[in-house]
C-alpha cells in the first residue's frame, strides 16, 4: 500500500473517531444537562408579552444580588423570566412542605387531626406561635400547617418535616416534577433518636428551589391541579390568609390581594405570590448574595410594580 493511501486511511479513521466522539458527547446525560442549564440561563420569552424587557433587565442588573425572576400570566399563559436555576429557598420551602404533607393526608397516610407531642428538641425559641410552649405540648397536623404558613413558625416547619419524613417529601417533589426543589437538612434536629439522624455520608445542606418550580407550584394550586380538590383548596386558602408579602406588594394598592409567602434571611430575599389584579398572574423573585439587602428589597418592590403596572395598563413603558 502506498504512503498516500495510508495517509488517506489514517485521515478517514481520525474523522470517524471524531464523529463518534462528538456524537457520544452530545448524547451524554452530563452534556445535555449542561446545555439545559446554559439555555435556562438565557433570557427567555415564550411569547411577546407587554413587559418592558430592557427596562426590567436594567432594574434586575442593578439589584446587587444574584437575581432570578419569573412572571406567568394566569389569563394568557405569557411568561417572562431571566434565569431559572436552583437557588436557596429560605422560607419558600414552606408551601412545598405543606403540599407534600397534604399529599400524605390525601393518601390517608396522615390526618389533619392527628396529634403529635412537641419535644424540647423540636422547639425553636424564635418561633412566633410555638417558641414558648412547654415541651410535651400536643399539636395536630392542622395546627402545625397553619402555624407554619400563617405565622412563619420554624418549630411547625421542622416538626412537619420530621412527621412526613424528609426523604418522603423529597421523593414526592421529584415525582411531581419540581426538579430544582429539595428540602435540606441544615436546621433539622440531630442525634436525639433514630428518626433525627442523618445518613452516614450525608452532609447538612440548605433547602433549594427555583423560580420555575415555584411558579409551577403556584399555578397548579391556582388551577386545582396540585392536589386533590379538598387539599388543594385548603392550601390555596392558607396562602391567601398568610400575611401579604410586602416585597411584592409594597408599591401596590392595598386592595390588590396577593396569595403567597416571602423569605428574608440576610443575603437571601425571596418573594412569591399569586397576584389577583385585573389580570391574574404569578410572580416569583429569588435573590441570593444580596450584599445590600435594603437596596435589594427595593429592587424586588420595583420589579413587582413594573410588572403590575404594565399588565394592568396603568402605565406605558417602551421596550
């Protein structure tokens, strides 16, 4: 065989190896996950909404924090979001815990009137509802749900996680498709009994969620598709009775009802709600690494105001 033929065969072989390697790389789960994350990190509009994109993005860029925003119209289905990656959940993990607990109620694994005893280890003294109750006090699952959502009670939150089981809650979240949401182990009790212990290789981790998951959860609750009719209506009603999230509502009229929650933990500021205006919509804003929390809070106020005024035709912005 001549040298030229050998060179040609070598080149053909190299091309085949390159094609096969390229194909394997692009079909690998790791590559596809990276591509999905990169795609989610880009500004996305499913439709050309009325929102002033340039103005909104400028406000978001000046937030002084890692910022994730997602708006979804419940009337038209239009959406706007700037980033939908996983971020610290803070108190926004509470509606997920409530939904998972109520799923167990729906399946008859738990009952709202089921009674549990608060141990000394359960009680967080900074809890507004249960922080000062004596150890040995008895509470129902319904008591805990309402204290957790209506009074932002940490004792109730962690007792519910203990009752429902963190692994079972996370399995339900995965089954429902909340792919970025996980109940962490950071503040759970340890070393009191077998139920409290972490696995041998398990590290204490924060809870995480994303604007995408939270918009999906609130939309499903609004549409009655998250849980059974009774449980879905109960949870949606609790969110409507919860204290109005002022991060979303500070610059809106008090007559505007917002069913939702917010989180304010140092550099983590989150707000999520169903806004009942002339056009009903869901808005979720997650902020992390807020070096100037006061300014970041004002940014959330401004984002909410811009979106509200635009979709309700109270003010005209140029894109």
